[in-house]
C-alpha cells in the first residue's frame, strides 16, 4: 500500500468533480499535484500542493481554491481533518484505520512491501567498476562498486529488469604492460635477480603468483622465445588471473556482475566480417552523423588522441555535447571514443531501454558525450544516465591511512574489507550522496554506538528480533508467528510513538519510488537511519514509561499488536538493508 499514491488519486478525483477550467476552457493539468509527508508532523499526517499548482492557470487565489478542496476532502471518511496552511497548502489528518491498513500491508507483503511490479519491466543496463584489469581493486574503486551495485538492486526492487555489467578494458597498451610485468615476475620465480622494477611496469607483489604459475606451466621455455612469441601467451594467462583476482575482490565486497564485456570483442574481425566498431561507423555514416574534418584544440590539458589534422568525426555537438568527437585518427586507427560508441550500440542492440554508467569524478566530461551517443545511436530510444563518484579519503583516528605494502602504490579493496568487513563499507559509502567527497574512518565505522550509522541501523533490526525472541520466552502460549501477527487488533496501537513508527513505514514505498526515479540509493540509507532512530527513540520512551513497552505479559491482545509493529519494522529494515547489500543481523554482541 502506497498511502501517498492512494491519497494523490483521491485528491485528483475530487478536483475532477469541481468544474475547474482555465480562460481557454481547458481542464486543469493534474500532473504536478502530489500528496507528501509534511515536514513537521505536528501540522498533519499528509500534505498536498494541489491548490498551489492549480490556482494560477485558473486565475484563482491558491487559498480560495484550497477552501473548495478542503470542503470536498472533509467528506472523505478516511480524512478526519483538512486544514489550510500558509498561502494555500492543505494539511490532512487521516483516520486510525489508514495506519492500520499500512501495518497490515507491511505484514502481508513482507520484504516485498514497497517494491514495484510492472507488466513490462524496463530493461536497464548498469555498468560499474570497469577498472583496467591490471591489478587488484583499490580503494578508489570501492565507492563506484557499491553505488553501482546498490543502484542496480534498487532499480530491480523498483520493477526494472536489471543487468549488472563490467566493461573490461583489455584492448589497450596497458595489457601489454601487464604481460611484460608478469614476465619479469616469471624470471624472478626462476631464480633470477630482477633488481628494481623498471619504470613503466607494474611493481606490486600481486604479480608474483602469476610468475610462479608461468614457471610451473612453462618451466624455462618462455625464456627461449622471442617477445612476439611469449607476449600473447603471458598476456592471456595474466589477464585471466587478473580477472579472477578482480572477481574475488569484488565478491568480498558483495559485488557480482552478470556480464564481463570484453573491449577486444569490439575490435575483433572474423575473416572478412566487419568489427563492431566498423559496423558502428557505417551506421553513423548512413545517418549522416559522420564527416571528415578538424577540431580546435581543447581547453586545458590536451588529450593524447587529439590531432591537428583531418580526422573522421562524429557530430556529437548536434546532440548536446560541447564539441564533435573523433572516431578515427588520421592514420586510420580508431580512437578510444570509437570503442565507447560501439559499446553503447551493442547495449542498444541488446534491447536496453536505459544505460547507466557509474564513473569516477575524474571522468566528469563524459556525461555529455555519452548522452550524445545515446541520443544519436538509439534515436532517443535508450536513455543514458551517468553518475559520478567523488573520492574517498581513508582515515584512522582522523589521520590519513598510509599506502599498501601489497600493491606498492595504493590501498587495496581487500585490505579495507578484511579490516572492517563489507557491511560498514557498503553502508557508509551510501550514507552520503555519491557526488560529495567522503571521509571513511576505520575506527568510527566499527564503533558500537549511535554515532555509527551502520551499527545504529543494524542494531535496530537486531533489537526487533530480540523483542520477538523475548516475547516467545515470556509468553509461551501466545502464537507470535506472522499469520497470527497479521490478524492482531491494530486498534490497540494508539500511542503517538507507535503511530509515528507506522507513518514512517508508510513512507517506504514513496522513498523507493523517488530513489529509483532519481537514481539515488543514498536515500535508502538515510531513510533506514531515520526509521531506526524512531524505533530506538520509542524504545527509550518505554524504559521511562513501562506501559509503552512492547511486551506486556498481562495483556496478550496489546502485546500481539505491538509485536506486529515490531515485526513490520524489522521487515522494512531488512528490505532496505538488502537493497544496500548490507546484512540484517538478528543479534549483535
């Protein structure tokens, strides 16, 4: 049950019963009419902007229109009071039966409460992480991994058909560098003193196991080969090992992709067949979106692929980009951007109606170009959404964390997971909007205190489970199973704290809807913290006023209703934590 959608429809139906037309005789546009939770519940349970958004086109004063609407709304048996606030906002107080329906809906639907089920789910591709496969995941990848994974979970809960995808950058020169670095470790495994790692190669110890594997498989044979012979052999094995390492690192964080898409497949040709990039270029030519020309030098730092000579260009500026983009260099080779265009075309041909890219903040200029590609290639049929992740600064007691010994250059993802676990990482990465900088303090995220958001929310779920266990011990003859709780007498719940908890749970479907629409999973983390805070606050009231405690051994009817409330809260907390990819523990010690 979405109480806000329900009452929005009621308000719109009432508006339709009033003869409201503008000076041209047109009926009112009701698309902007909404019912929301008021900022201050002292003003009411719900609030609508109907009079504010409809009055001007009708030539009316908002307050005059609000008076008409209040008269009609007051006739609704589920509305006990309708009042006008300020220039024309309308506040509503609803009957207790409305909250009883909400609670019943939570218990009936369980963890699926708030989810959206569409007859034809929107097919969405979420591509995230997509780091160069040349080493272990590092701290710079964590935030994008968590954001992309949680966003995919959120959209799936919101009714979309989701594919989680990782784009493997395996077509560039960095893969040759990886192979040469692994070959150096192979020679080391054979007993050679390789000295300092030469500049330009990867120095991390993570390549030593690959060197040992090459030794076990080839013995001394690779040394007898020319580079042109051993390079493809080492490259294949080093790439496989790196991808396995990446999968393992991401799995430790609870991140799994359904598809690992190889960039090489965009360039590959079988016999005389055109590559996917060739096909993309021909498609754009047929649309008249490609021409031969030159580009002015970009402002600021000049990228490596810029040339002051004629190239094959894509008319990106026709689709909202700042400039046209090179697809083919003057020597006939394709640019990096050409692969990006072909990759999007592949997604479009796979039937995706929305393509989401989760990128680091250093890719800030990519949004417009990717959106231009989406409009041009799909003729506007596939939406492109780009979300950027700002940097994460690792701290310990307020001091920056030193570099990793294992990687030689950076803190690895696995090192962070091993120290604090995946739950604090995932929750805290989402407890701030993705485009805001984030300080991650190892000590603070593991504290068992109300100042640690992840502990506070998880403890809320554990507290609910503890109450239910205690009730089972104290009232052995009372059936507190879900079927029994769903038939409890909810009219027993009349305390302001109990009603506020139900009202907070009533917001959950709207939070899901808004978070999915805006692609902002941090809204889920914020909401869960608010719900947990309301729960803990009511619990503390019960410590001071025993008659408010969830378990009253002398009143089974009241206890059953309150346990239904506790169970409902646990379901919403567990559902939200699941979207974030965080565990909902039943007890915490």
